[in-house]
C-alpha cells in the first residue's frame, strides 16, 4: 500500500471540516457527529456513551476486541469572572497557553450563539519596559465590546461559557497541516482513515475492531477511562501527538529528539506493553515505514495510560504524530507523518491474530 495515495481530496476535506469545528473538552458532541458521519460507511455499528465518546465497531459480535484510539477534545477557556467594566477573566479548560492569548480573537459559546471577543493587551507605549509583565492567567482578559457587566450578560455571556479560538485549517508549503486542535483531532482523523482503508481494501479482520474517539483527554484521560470499561478490550493501540523538539528553546537533553517529517514516534514507557510495541516496530521495519523512538518515563500522559491500567491490564501501545507548537493555534504536522501513522496502524492490525495475549510468559 503506497503512502502517497492514502489521503485523497475527500480525506482532506473531512480533516478541514473536522478541525475547524470547535470541540472543547466537555462539549465534543458536534465534532463527534461529523466524525461519525464520515466513518459510517466503513463500520458495522456505533457505540456512544453518556459523556460523548464515539466508537465505530467492525465485527461487533467478535469476542476478541482491539481498540484503535484518538481523542476528540481541544483545549479551551471558561468565563470565570466578569468585571463591572464588562471585561472577562478566564480559567483553563485543559492546558490552554496563557502566553499566546494577547491579541487573539476568541469565540464565546452561548445559548444565543457565538459571541466574538478579543484577548486585549496594553499597548507597548503604555508599558514600563523595565518591569514588563508577561501574559499570565491573572492578567489576560477578554473584551467583547461591552460597556459594563450588564451589557455582557445581555449578550448572553455568563460565568461557565466555554471559549475557543476560531483559527482554521491551512496547508503550509504544500505538505504541512496547520491548525488549532490538531492535538488530537488528527488522531480521530487517522483512525477513521484506517477504517476507510480496511473497507476499501476488503480486509476481513479475525477480531472486533473498536475505532474509538474519546472525549475529555485534555483534563486527565477521562473519556478513555470511561469507554474502556464499556468495551473491555484485549488490545489498545493509541495515537496522539508528541513534540517536534527541533525548533528553538526546546532542550533535547530533557525532551529527546523527535521531528516532523521523520515518521511516527513509538513510545517506551511502563504503560506500553513491550511485546505489542515490538510488534509495531517489526511491522514498521517490514513495511519500510520510517519511525522514531521516544522514552516517556513514568507515564505517557496520553490515553494509553487509561487503557493500559484498566480491566485488569490491557496490552496497550502508543504511536505518536510529531507536532510543532503544541497547545497553540498554529499546531503543525507533516502530511508524510500523518500518512505513515495511518499505514503503521493499518499494517499492525493485519498482524494481530484472534486470542493473542501478548503475554511475557508464553
């Protein structure tokens, strides 16, 4: 299967629509509907749960179950406090970056629809250069053009409204995908493409495949924690993003060396089941798929951890997509890596046999 032919116009159009749609943590369902509509021709049925995780299932009656998983939520803000002057202070919903906020447009989601706003910042002329205040959670604020608190509330904005950035999908230099929320709607996109390829190539799997798009990863892997109890899988292959560490101000002695364009990143961590990881590495080598390695210390910080430590232990592994500028509005990935992650998951699935335990003692 040639990597150059994996993504087509329909794929890219779906990726753009899916990325542009806001799906903040706790409010993922509209994005999940877009994802499910795309996936529907390639699966037998769907599972959804109370908090919005969506799972496309192939071979739902099979006893042996394999999960491929990404997460659907994006970082965002909540309205936390409205001043008498009509300015809005925020708290995080996920790991939103306070330093990129000043001068950014925002969308405030209200019962009356989207209210536009801007993160204001004092002009350079008015600041004391000897005591420059960096952007912090307690000094960034949103201006929606209201003269006072009463007008803010009349516009439908209240404490608890969720706030996203409106930045949309772009392609940089022909092969770099740029957007907010690539972390990790790229994961949902890639597992959907795996399902499409299995369908188009008429592959019959000897197990149930659960294409899982979890919610609430950004606040502690919560969606995966819930859905794994429902699915009770035997194997889980998770995909998320990791850092490209080749740009300025990143210390490789701490972060390791991984870069966009050099292939999927395969993780080493206690939660990563070694025999499953080695299966993935052998699959990459035998299919000439470039890959990189990453050591993750005590935990991966991804949904891999939630699957691995559930249901008495689930053989789990992580295949990451290297990404620049994580948790900003210009997250950047390389198309070649996207296609190679898809190919690596697809080819790995074709090696898994029904009933495999990946036990160290067999």
